[in-house]
C-alpha cells in the first residue's frame, strides 16, 4: 500500500480529483500546512504538493520515495543541504499556455496603449494614439523549457523575430537564434521585449544585472515571470528611475508579497502582478500525478524528473 500526503492550499480539491480515479493501493492524507502534515509524515512514501511546504517536512519523511511538485519552480527542494535520496518530479507542459497568455496580454496592452486609452475614455477624449504591429518586433526569451517554448510559439504566430537563451544554446523550433548565457547582452540589445522564464538556480541568480539592462536600452521592456532572484532588483530600480529601459512587467520578486516600502510600487513604468502569471490548476496537475503514480506502481521511469543539481 502507498501512503500519499497531499500538502497544498488546494489539498481538498486534489483529493477529490485523485480519489475519483480509483488508483490502486493508495491511501491519501491531507494537509494544508506543514504543522498539519507532521502527524502523518512518518508513514508517507509519496508527497504531492507545493515545494516550499514540503521542504521543512523532508527530514521527518523516513519512508519517502517520490515527491510530485504542483509548481514548476522547485528551488525550495533543490537547496544544497536538503536530501536528494528520492525522486522529484515537476510539472511541465501545462503552464506554458497560461504563461504565454500573460506575456501577450501585456505586450499587446503596451503596444496598443490600453492603459492610456482607458484614461482617455474616462476623460471622454477621442484620440487615436499611433501604434506598432507586433510583426517585426523582436522578443528575447531567457529560459527555453516547455514554458519558454510555448511563448516562442505564440511569438512566432504574431510573426515576431524570436531570440532565445538557454544553457546549451541548441537551436529550437520557432526561435530564430539561440544564445548562451555568456552572450545575454548581445541578445538584450536586439530585443523590444526581454522575457525571463528562468528557474532560480546558482547559475541564474542576478543574471539580469546592470549590464544587461544597459544593453536592453530605452526601447526595451523587461518582463519577469520566472523567479525574482534572477534580477538584480537594485539595478532594475535604478534603470527604471532613470528611464534607461522603457519599462518592466514583474510577476515575481525577491521578497513576496512585495513589501509596502518597495520602490517598485511607486515607479510609473512598472506593471506589477502578484505572482499569478500561471497558477497551477489542480484539474491540470492531478493528471500528471495520476499518470506518474501508475508509472510508479509499475516501476517505470517517472515523467518530468528534476535534476537536483540543475534545479529544474
Ligand atoms: C510555479 C509558480 O513555480 O507558480 O509554478 O511560480
């Protein structure tokens, strides 16, 4: 018999969806937070849930074999001192379309001046602002996993020029040219929109720094839907204040929720969202869990295995 702990703010929803599948040999325990989980953690061999809620439980989970993350970002479970003697699987493929919708919501809103036009409407002003077509604009996507590839596909649909950045710099479908991290400034200086979808790892910490922002220049917009730590926030605040870049769209921050005294709140060239560009819908994620559970019970390799050293 397998003992599964579901630890998530949406634990009850996950339980309902998984129970309906009548998976073989499975007992389910629920917890909404780490304290609740401590009662059962000693018995469980599988955990499904949010990485930051799971990390403090690892040391108590003496029978642990497999963790299925409900989030794409698994950095909380890839910290140097944490154990790695179990299989960690992530969620790929499902978050790409949502992330892509977010990115293009903001690109189109900015290019079509939605926010200014709405102000005009409030003032009963009939005033046509000049705008550009996305055709011919250039987007740079840092991070070419399933999410980055989904954004690239949508960008190609709009006939944008698509540049990408990945550790291997391997050519990819929908991407005109792929750069390696060493050449990030060369990429940044060509783009109208620089999108970062990167996970937080030792290689990506502060990858977007003063030099990259300078290369992006006053026509460029930075959009971060990866992790806050990828950006040197002090350098970004300076470059936004001095209008060295056109603006930023930020869904993730070094400290979340964004503190009340953060300068980001008051800058007029920033659009802020509360880390919700692509939320994990249980209706999507439970399917990954169920498929992997059947593999687990049949001793087949699990899908979307995370490499603890790489952090993704
Ligand atoms: C995720 C997130 O990692 O929502 O999935 O940030």
